[in-house]
C-alpha cells in the first residue's frame, strides 16, 4: 500500500481546449501560455504535446529559465517572454531565441546592445498599457518607441500587444471594449509610422471566450487551456474539457468517539461516534490549509468532508458512523471524477477564496505527474 499522491494530466484534453481556442479565434494564430510549469501541469511535457499536435503556433513564458528548459527539450516553437528581462539575463534569453517584451527606451536599448554583442537581430514585442497598469508603454509613447525599435539594425518589431484585466467578467465589458478600442487606435498609429507589424495581440482566455477580437491576429489563452474558466462569471461559450485528476491514498482509518477532537488546534469535534480516514496528502503537496474543515474528497464514488486542519503531509476525512467501507489503500480523489461525483478546480478555488490558476500552480513537485492522452 502506498500513500503517494499523483496528478494525472490529460494531454488530449489540453489540446482539445486549444482547438476550442483556435475555433473561437476564427483563423487567428494561437499562443499557449505555459509559464509557471504550464500552470502546474508540467512545462516540457505539455509544450511537447502542443508542438506535436500543432494546436498552438506560439508558447508563452515568464522566465528566461523556462525558455531555456523548452529549448533544451527540443521545443522549436516561437516563445514569447511576457515579462521584462533583466540586463544580466539578456545574453541567455537571446541564446535561447526567446522573443522579448519591451516597454520603454532603456529596455529597448538594453536588448539592442545585447543583440549587437551577439551579432543578432532580436525580435521584440512592444507591450502597451491600455489599463492593466502593470507593465507597458503609455499609449501616447508607443509610436516613438516603435520607431526606436524599427530604426535599430539589431532589433525587429515583431509584435505589439496589451493585456486585459477584466475581460473575464460581465462587469468588465465596457472597460475591456474601451481598452480594445484604444489598442486598435495605437496599433493603427504604429503601423502608419513604421509599417506592418507581424503580430498584434490582446486576447487572454476571458477575451477569447467572450469578446470581439477586432483586427488582432494572435490570441493568448491561458487558464482555458487547462480546462478552467478564468472566473465563475466568464461566459461559457464553449464547454472546456477537464485536464487533471489528482489522487492520493487513504493511509489509515480509525474510530473517533463523540466529543473527541481531530487534528491540530482541535478545530473539529466529532458530533457523534464516527470513522475518520487519514489521507496521505497535505499542504506540503499543495493541498491548501485553507481547505481545513471546508474541503471534500471522493472515495469509492462518495463525497466525504475534510475535518480538522489540513496538515503538511496528511488530511482527515469524516466517513460517518458506518465508515462507508473505506479502508487503508483506497484511492481518494481531490480533483476529478469518481463514479457520479466530481470535484473541479473551480470548486476548490471558491472554497479557498482564490482562482483556479492558483489551485494547480500550488501542486508541488513532490506530487508525480502522469501523462495520458
């Protein structure tokens, strides 16, 4: 009997969700966001599957190290680095043939200098801030910055893009529409100043699922690739396929008498004689402590509540007065289907007061990934 946990990742479902994104994009190219270890699903394995299936034409990362991992694994798709790059990382980034984001004159000049030292022409995408207020050029500065790129012999303006902070909720429709209109205007001004720009993009998952994408020619789906909607209120214009099934093993079953407490802090007391199962999973594996006395798991097709505090390596379930026939070695499902019951990442996210992105990103490296499909 093993108490080991496992995250099963359905690569076929990932590629089907990307096909859905491609259909919604209506002929536009697709960039799959694979940053943060493909949202916890496995950077190299997911990217390799996407490349082999041909379901995306680009990949997106946040770190130079992520791009280098992809190249070391033989991934040849173009890779856009969404974040700005520190000067001491530029040589490595260019060696990995990453397409870099720029947003101001010092950043442009730094990439140009690094490209000149390497004897390269570096493609860059100019990020424009139309309302996210994170990184990006002011819209009024975009033309001058685009000219600075276009006039440098060691740079090529390969793209222009922006990001949409509320494209996933109905209350954000007007704000997003205004952002996209502003971005269309900026893109037109840039084209008038420097000529055609190969890639113009704005759409994240929320925009892919629920907005008019205008004259852009590339979309950037993220969380929808992994089977979740970015927000419970995001329009379900297409049904996404679940990607993960996270399981662990029941390690121990014991009887607990009425009035006895369970776990650290004595936060749960048995209201009646009951049976409690200890499952070999905890916050050290990424099963959040916020699920203490709130979450649930599936065993044998039945749902059982988490009781007591989630520990680093173990979590307890209330099986009820008859134990449900659960015994050590049985499979417990944290995410996924078991019989007629199912737990989705959106449910866990709601209990934690967060978003599905964080649920899968929290799954630690000590949980083995197994790939199917």
